């Protein structure tokens, strides 16, 4: 169980770019980062409206002198302080991720970035090289992978309990945008505009979450090629898709499929992953995050519950209960778990380790994973735009 007393000698001084009043994602960032007292929330540039952002920050308890009109001012002014921020979280619309993250790395800051990391593989490569040069940690908020049972499944797969992996079925298909809700909802409006969202809507917004669930559970599988078909059922969203299907061929012969959608009318989330092996299968559904279904051929189906003594207990992500078995843990706990991993990575680098070595030895959603999401979206769009053809995944 996660121990409340654990903390660093000094918490990591932390600020936010974006995530102001009315931002659902900003709220969960703040709750997750401060849950274990590993980050100290001291500064922010919360809003394009400077006065509104300052008022919001003051209402959160931030010193008014550290509620900045924009991220550039925050990075510049905080660098002049002995107690300036050491890390920043980027919770803005997509089109700002690249420029803010680049500026943060150039300022010598660790960062946590919403996905997508950026819009192109070229930008992703530049950011990875800059993070390596500056020896900074970049975390990506694939928050669902903070759920403990994802890591129980990862361990079971690694132990060979499923046998050779054959099929991965992924989906994240909600129905909240099955009509043109962006006419009244500003939070959806920017997501369906290529200028602000980038080259994709649902593939980047929800599809990459499902993809990274698979990467977390079955890290040894590498995509060889893919085929994508995408639709804009709400016609005003074109050229961005509100529904897409992707077929995946992995190196070694395994196959996969991914359904990303916001027009699955009547669905809340339907984010599910099923990993099928030669001997058994594992399934997880984010609306029931405390359980996984383990199905062995010829035996009764088992439902495994978080916190129980029969689970693997030698890895913090499996053993990281925040409350006893039988009580429900959800999205806020999962996000707190990944922020805890971000903090552990940043602390190790602050103490002299290389960020690249930390990424190799400590699981957390990293800049490498963010870059993989960018590649996935680019390849899907390329396939669909060519008439839904197979494209090689490794080729630029």
C-alpha cells in the first residue's frame, strides 16, 4: 500500500500552463500532482485572459505575484527566483503543446504534457533530442495506465500465463459527440478544428489511450504495419474523423484492431482492451477499473480484484493500493499513480541520473510514448488518405 509518509527531502516545485477556470483536465492534473505531496504547486499561467487567470490562481491559493499572464513570462520570471519552478504541466489545447514544451525544456524544466505531444514526427524527434540534451524528464498523461490492474495484467502476460500473444482488441468508443455538440461546447469546438487539434480528432484524442494500454500490457510487441479507415459522420468535422477503425500487424505474427469513436451513441466510454494468447485471455474495461477478467481455455472465467492477496505484490504499480480491497479506486487514483512515477523519475534525474537511463529502468508514460502516439496518428491518417491501404509502421 502507498505510504502517506513517503516524500522527498523537498517536494518538486511545480507550475501549470493552462488548466484554468472550467478546465476539467486542469483539475485532475492538480489533484493528481499534489495527492502524495511530491509536488509543491507554486505558480501558473492559467488563461489567455491574464486578469481571469490571475484571479483563478489566487483562488487556488497561489501567490498573486506568481500568477502569470502567459507561459513565457512564467518561465522567465521563475528562472530568476531561488525557489522557482522545477517542473511544469501543460494542460492547453493541442496546438500549444509543442511550443510550450520546447520552451520548458529550453528553460531547464521537467514537464508533464497532455497528449498529443505535438503534431508531427519531425517535431517529436526534435523534442526528444532536446529533452536528452537538457537531461529532463517529460511525462505524458496516459492516465488510465495508472490503474493497478493494468500492471497486474502486464505481469501475468510477462510470466507467460497467456502463452504466445495472438490478438489484441482495443477500443475507446464513447457517444458524447454523436451530434454536433461543438456548436454549443467550446471544449469540443477546438478538438474538431485542424488548426487547433492537429491532423486527427478521435484517433489522437482517445485512440492513443487505447494504443498505450496495449503497449503497457504487452510491451514486447512492435507494430509492423497498419491499415486505417476513418469517417466524419458529423460532416462539419471533416477532414477530422469522429470514427476510425485500425487493423494492426505486429512483428512476429500477432494481430490487433482498434476502434476509436465519439459517435457510439448510448456509450459512456467503452474503453476496453482484450489480449488473447494461445492459452488464455485478459480483458480490462475502464468503467470497471478495479477488475480484470482472466479466461483460460476449458476453465471457469475468473474476475480478479484490485488489492487482493492473490495478485503479484513485488511491483509498486500492482501493490500501490490507496485504500483497502473492495473499495473502488478510479481515475483520480490512476492519475495520482502516474504523477507519482513522474515525480520519482524527476527526483532521480535531479540527483544526477541520466533521464534516458531512468526511462529504461522505471515505468512511466514518457516522451518516447508520446512520440509513439504521434507516429501512430500520422500513419493512420496516411493510410486512410491513401484509400485505406497497408502502410509500413517503421518507415518515415
